[in-house]
């Protein structure tokens, strides 16, 4: 069976993809920093090799035996407040990790057939500032937004493009809000619901383009197994929803007999979160038609089924 190397493999998405790949019989390699290679991070069936992004060092054995690369590495956009230092770290972690991959593929003998790289729907402009408003649907052929998130995604995608010059197949997924019961934004929304509080961000009208973690992992396997797939694709459910409808549906599914809708003013969010509030208040109505036209079928296309699976395991 083919061998898949994963960068950022110890994160939420990486862990889920690893489990799916192992279940399907793939060999899996995960790149780790030396200070994150302890036993608590190790899965017995996985091989681990070290890399050092800052010093541009990678174990050549990791590349030499790899058939496919899933590139997820990058500092979390929503993990910390957006100070200038943090913003620099967010951008450089993506650019430098891509640079190291390209260097390894250039300098070491390898049989890598394809690279599947993460990007994000931060590429797109806020619907609230576009003609057509929430009805405007973003597609993959658009230019990037001029915001920090838009520019980050632009640099992120450009950083991995040189692998095409090495005659490697490249797929870039612009990932929406990932719903998972293992540490995603969903968990943050669930906490106040335990106390009967359903928090609405801003006016609640902003569109959330989301994807169930299982469908996202299946997309990465889909890219490996479909040899003609290449280019950029949105990794979002075909049924985006408003923040208000998302919270209402989430509250209903958690079986709370009562809950209060609490609107959190955008001004307050900006004070608490700083510039990172942009991500929470942003509205992006993103199309999934392109990946569907390639034959991908979503297991969880609608929010109710996705939430039921994650919360009730239905």
C-alpha cells in the first residue's frame, strides 16, 4: 500500500486523517519537531521522522519512502490574539514549512506523486462588504481578499506552488470551519449551552461555511486516490448557514429544553479578541460545486445530520 507523509499530523485534523488512512491500509509517516516526539504523541502503527522548520532541516528518509504528502503544518490562526508577532508567526510557519518540503523534494531522491496542501476560506472577501451580500457565492477562481487572512492564504498557496515545477500533482483545499467533537470551534459553542446560553456572534447574520471533520478527511483521501484531481478546491459543505441558525440548531440538538439567545455585540468581541474578531464576525458563503463536480459525495451535507453525528453519535 502507498505511504502518506503528513505535516502537522499531531493536530486535530492530522490525527483524524491518520486514523482514516490506517483504516484504509495506508502506511503513515508523521513529521514532528524533536520537542514534540514524546511517547504521548506516538501511534504504534505510524512512523515518525523529525524536521526543523526554522533551520530548514528534514530527515531525508521521510521523503525517500513517501508516495503522497498531506501538508497541514502552520500555526493556528485562532489559537492566540493577533499581535504583530503572532501574525508574522502565522504567515512564516506556512511559508517556511512549504519551503522545506520543496527543498526536500528537490534535493533528495523520491517517488512522491502528489501533494495535498491545506489552505482556508480566509482567501475570500467578507460577504457583508460585497454587492449581493449574503447571496453572493464564492468560487475558486476569485482573487484573494486584501485582508490579513486573504493575504495569508495567498502567500500560503503560493509557497507550495513550486512543487508543480517538479512535476508533482498539487491539490489545494480551502478549508471552511471544521466541525469536530475533538477540539474544534464546535466545542467552544457547546460550553455556554450547558448553562442554557446560546451565544450569537454580532448580529448572527454572517454566513458560516463549515465542513464535518469526517468529510474533510475523506477529501484528502479522495485527492490521493483520484489521479486526475489537481488544482484548488473549496473544502466546505454544500449547505452553509447563518451564525444564528447554526446556534439555534445546535441548541435544539443538545436537548436543552430552554435556552436564551444572547447576542454578543461586535464591538465587545473586538475589545476582547482584537483583530482576531474579524474571523468570527466574517461572513463567507462558499461554493462546494467544484469538488462535487469531480465526483466527491458528502457524507454530511446538511448541518442537522452533521451535528447529530458529532453530539449524539447518531
